[in-house]
C-alpha cells in the first residue's frame, strides 16, 4: 500500500511538473522551481555527522538528509576539480569536452563557449543566474562565468592553493585574485582575506535569493573550502574537537543553514530545489587537514571509490520525499538534464551524457535511469566501469596514498603516482572498500561490462588502448 501511494504521488508530481514548460497551454502555469546547487571542494564521503563524522556536528546537512533524499551511490564525473565541474555544469563526461585534470592559472584553455551549461539553459527559461565561489573552468574570457550563462559572479577563478605546500607547484605561486563579474576586486587574497570567504559567499547567496524572490533563480554556490589551505572565520575558529578541518566543516554547515533560513524567510522554501555535493573525494595525504572517505578506498585523484564517490543530498519540501536514502546510481553529470526537466527548459542540441533523475528524486522505487558509470581519468584513460552492483577496474596506473604517512597541519604527506592497478572485479554491494577481487566468480559480469567498455572506447576514446573516440569535442582554446 505504501509503495502504491508513493507511485501515485510520483505520478501526480510529474504530471504537475508538466505545467512548468508548455507555452500556450490553456491552464495557468505553475511557477518553475528555483535551484541551488552547493558544490564543496574536496569534501569526503564521510564528512557530515549523518554519515559518521566525529569531533564536530553538521546539523543543517543532517537536516537536509531528514527533509530530503540522500544518495549513497553518487559520483563526481572525475576525481579532480576542473573536470568534475565541467561535467556538473554541462551534463557531459568531461573527457568528451577535452578536459583532463585541473587547470593551472593563466591557462590558454577553458570551457568551450559553444557548450551549454545549466545556467545558459535556465536563463533562456527566464531564470536569474548566479555563480558564487570557485570556478576553475578558465580564468580568461571567453571561459569565465559570465560567458557561460551566469548573470553574476563573485569568487576565485582557480584553486586557492597558490602556496609553498602544494605538492606539485614547485616555486610558482601566482597571486589569488578575487573577482566580481569580470573585474578583479582584490588582486591578491591573503590568508586573512580567505578567512571570510565562506561568510562572503553565503551572504552573496542570501542577497541573491532576496533580490530575486519574485522570479525563478539558479545559484551555483561552489565553496572554496574544505580544500587546502584551510581558513575559517572567528565565528567557528576553535569550535570543533577535530581541529581546523572540523571548524571549517562547521562553518560550511552554518552556510547551508543560512541559505535554508533565507528561503524560509522569503517564502521560497517549498518552491526551491537545494542540492548539496562535492567535486571529488578528499585529498587524504593532507592528514588532519583532509576529509574522510568514510571507509572507501583511496581518495582524490584516483578512480577508486574514495576519489569519485561523493555525498549528495537533495531537498524540495512537499515534492521530494523526506528522510529517504536511495542506493540508485547517479553522477553529477545527471544534474543538468534533471534540472532542465524540472524547470521545463530545453536540453542542449549537442549530445550529453547525463540522464534525467527526476523520477528517482521524486521517490519512484521502480525507476533506474542510469545503468552504468564510466570512470575516466587523466588523459582520457578509461580506468573502470560499474553497474548497479559490480565495478570492473581496468588495468592502469594510479595514484595511491596507501603505505604513506599522511601530512599534518597543512603540509602534505608523500604519495605515489605510479601504482600498477591490475584488472579486478568488485561487488560494491558487499565490498565498497574494493578489497576482494571476484572476477573468477563472475565471468558473465566481465563480459557484460566489457561490452560497455568497448562502446565507450568507440564513442569517447581511451588512451590506454590507443583509441581516439569518434565523438569528442574540442576544449575551448585561446589562439
């Protein structure tokens, strides 16, 4: 009876959602929902109390879990900042668009202006759009946020780790400018400046909510934290039992609470979809300045679960069922088609890889829109593939943190970038830590997943097997 009731509710919601889109329909259209996507930087799978974090509490993240849906098999498209963000905003595997790794400052490449983003698609639908925080998709025009559908931008165009403890930066530490739109408003952010970033980003988001309460809006809030180097305001300094990392997580939780409070205050709570996630797993060689994988293997910069499986919570009161934990497979590239569907906007004309997760988010227990996830990384290497149950790891070389002592207080520990990874099959239902290779027991699964691998190699290529791929598109480049 409960399942039937849920199915009926989902059917009603989806039928109701249809009135968002059609122009010229006789019925009075309902207002389209607002969207807020909160994307943390290097937050781990286990970094909030509902997922087992200790030494600090995250009551607002936990509240989102209680009032919305949490996905336990949600992935970043790649395990590194730039590529992951490209995937989230365009709905494409980032390697389809020419992205691999993270962009350095003054990069001659960036997100191709011919690609469509969530913001550009929603702006056509009449939405006000704001990007706040870390961009990392190009620090020159035409690769900046205002070139990709955002009405406003405030934040940093690349990572904040322009400092001596970056493990691969050598002696090159460029300044860290803060931007308002396309203009620099602080040419060199200091550590003291960065203590205010989380507060400043939050206040910007709250102001945008208030100023646009009478029209639909989309906010992409990409926090700089908890990426190293860590900074926290006086409001939370020394408040946790886990040191600076815990303080930072408490302030990020406070930020979420302020945004939820602003929605309530402006009468927008019931018509706003809030999504909360991370760009990749934790940079665990930073030790006590890094997050927790929650027991998953390895971390940022790897195709093991600790690198790509990330938190995801979605809340829409009265529409998305409260307190639900879903094991459905989903990826951050799925956010674009889902948001477009909910808003009644149009999908890009060019091929995307995301799938519409609306029915999953609405609580339909029988739908399963995403069958597979492709673990691409580095220079277009297809390193693994998974379905709902099994993950097939393909032979490749990987970063590994295992066997190395992590760093402490902001200094990184050592890692190896050249671990040889053999082919293996893991049953992720029983072995999310990827410890037990079961390929000898499941040859039929290997055969099934290899068909997916071969199709992906034809489509997007695979450096590991010398395949170029027929359907990759060029990255944006300044000639």
